[in-house]
């Protein structure tokens, strides 16, 4: 009813020459990389590349601190562990609305794609902007985010047989999976509806007479489905068949549009880019399945797949590989691995530490160590916690969304 009244009021304002400016609402959802694990301390690294130095300017205010959007606000629902501790962080968009761990209402010192996405929207649009972000680490599309149209999760015969061999209670496992299925999809939809029931609570610039428009949705998820060998079994050549993901992604797009009453809402699929352009095997197969819905005729012009592999920080990944070798050597020394320096067990802890220190110094140069400290703050599956990467992704998502909005306005 409120939306209808706002629409009629907007029509009335238009007839008397006053242009309504409906609040532009964008929904961002997904798992840990939508949460965002890039620490603010890695911002300087962005400025070292001439190609991204202008992006850093947008991300910082005149005082050198993270920029605060002029006309964009955010509501961020997240939670720790199983989502039972969900909390909402709100405020003007700035840095700190990335991953928040066990304190969802408090600034976590990190950014995700929301930061540059919102700044780009704020710069491109005259209307006020509201981001509604819902993200939780470790959630799959096949289970926790499973859309209603996908139906219940069904265990395969192979999974049932595996549980039987392990002596598991199959009925209990089915009941637990049924309870988990779609749970975070419902958290997401319920939160969006709650925020939009009273947008002014989060966005003071909201004018009820102007109403609001759900102008876009960004989905950024995938790692849990990528590594799920039970739901997506191996096919020819040992590569998993991810075609089910494509079907569920299409269901997801249809369902969120239906549940939010936005039938042509622009939808951006952020395609998993961990591993960069040199990835192969299952990663490539999964990326193709993830992007596939954008090619469906029904989604032409209103669904876009944005590849994030080009934003993978290759130079930091090369250093990370060396760091992994150091970590492996530390393990081999402790377990007295055959063929390695402490195979006879004569090294005490002090000698192991000294050996490892020298091993690392020979493998990783001081320049590389300094570069890592400036640019990375997390693990590979979180894009190494590189703010440059997350900033580029957020900007690309915004550009794709804006392009679809432009096409829709011309219809």
C-alpha cells in the first residue's frame, strides 16, 4: 500500500512539474567474499599501480581517511557461525562494512565489494542510494541459499550409501538438511522486506512521497559449491558437473524478483575468480556454470555475469605460494619427515626455527615480504584480503548494474 501511494504521489508530482527522485535500492548477497575480507590497511597498495591510483582517490577523503558517501547508506545483516547471532549494521556508506565475525553490528576494519559499488552508485545517480547487504561465510546455493523453486535438497544414492557405510542416522541427516535448506535465502528476503517497510530508519534522505525502486541485485558467492563433491559429482575427465548450479542460479534470480516484486530488476552475477586467469579444471567448469544463466533468452539485458578472475592479485598470489612452501617446511621439520632436514629428529625447536628463518629468507626477498604486508591480509579463498581486488570488483559490479539500468530506461 505504501509503495502504491508513493507511486501515485510521484505521478501527481510529475504532472505539476516536480520531478520525483525515488530512492535507489541495491541488494548485495552472498557468502564470505561478499562479506569482504580486505583490511583497510591494504588501501595504500591500490595507489602503487597507476591504473588503480584514481580508484584509491575515490576511496579516500581529503583527510586521508576512508571516504564517506555523500548520499548513500547501508543496512548490513550478517552473523557468526550458524547465523543464529545475526545482527544489523547501519549507517552512511564507508569502509568497515566488510566481514564482521562475531560482532555483526561493529565496524570490522574490512571492506567487501559494497564499498566501491556504493561509492560508484553515489557518484552516478542523483537520487539517494540504499544498499541492503546480507552475507554469511560458508554458505552454498545448493543448501543454505537454495531458492524455493529449486525444491527440497535430495541426497543422491551415492550419498545415502556413503552415510550408511559410516553408520550415520540417515533419517536424522535428512531432517537436518531439510531444516538448513533455504534458511539463509529466507534470512535475506525477510531482512530486505524489513528494511523496505521503513527505509527512513536506515536512510534519512528517503522521501516517502518519492517512494523507492529496487534498482539492482548483486550475487557474489560460490566457493562452497565449487568444492562440494557430494552435490556435484565428478564426470568425464574427473571434472565435476556443475549444471545443477546453473539451474538453481536461474531459479534464484526468478524467485528473488518474485519475492521482492521486482520482475525486471537488474541482476549481477559476480563469477568466482579465485585462482585468477590461470585456474583450470573444476574452477573453470564452475565459472562457466555460474555465468550460464546470463545467456538465457529470458534474462537478456537484465542479468549480467561479471568475471572477477581478472582482478585476482597475481603478484601477491606468487608470494603466497612461497609462503605456503615455508609453512609446509615447518610442518615437515616437526613431523621429522623422511628426506628432509630433521628426518633424524636431532633438531630441537630453536634449531627448527632458525632453519625455517633462513629457508624463508632465501625463498622470499625483503621486497616481496614488504609487498605482501602492504597488499594482502587474508587467505587465497578470500582473494588474499587485497583491497585492490575488492575495490575493482565492486566498481565492475556497479558498472554492469548501471548499464542494465540504462538499457531498461530506454525500453
